[in-house]
């Protein structure tokens, strides 16, 4: 006779093996590893958004439209949306300010 798996530690629902997450509530069933969990998502998206904000649409070498600002803000908002849905702190305001500053610096970098 096979041993019965332990119930979910969060909701107590029976677990169907092999499973890494609870079938009822989605809680992880096993430890993720001995290393600490660093959240690099927000910071990584912020760096990429700021770098994108340096881009300008140019005609004959003359900056016409801050195309990178639009892309950077869209990426920053996307990161904000993901962070709020998973319950993490958003870096949207800081990223938006850095994107605007990068847009100002963008035409100077030629």
C-alpha cells in the first residue's frame, strides 16, 4: 500500500503526487532552495526602461520625438502591473522620473 501524501500546509487540501504546488490553492509544497530569494524583477525592468528612454526618433540626425520615453514608460507600467498583482512594491514613480531624465540626456548622446 502506498503512503498517503501530507495535506497542503496552507489550505489542508489533499495533494496528488507528484506535485510541486497545491492543486487547490497553488501554494508551493517544497522549499525553493538554500539560497535567499532576491527580487530582481522590478530593478531589472527599471534599468531596461531607463536605457530605452535614451532613444530618440531622429530625422537627418535631428532629434524629433522621444520614442524611447514612450517605450520606457510602457515597460515601467508593465513592471508596475506585474508587481502589484504579485503583491510586491512597485518602482513605477522612481522609474518614470529616471526615464524622463534619460530622455533629457538622450539627445546629448550622439
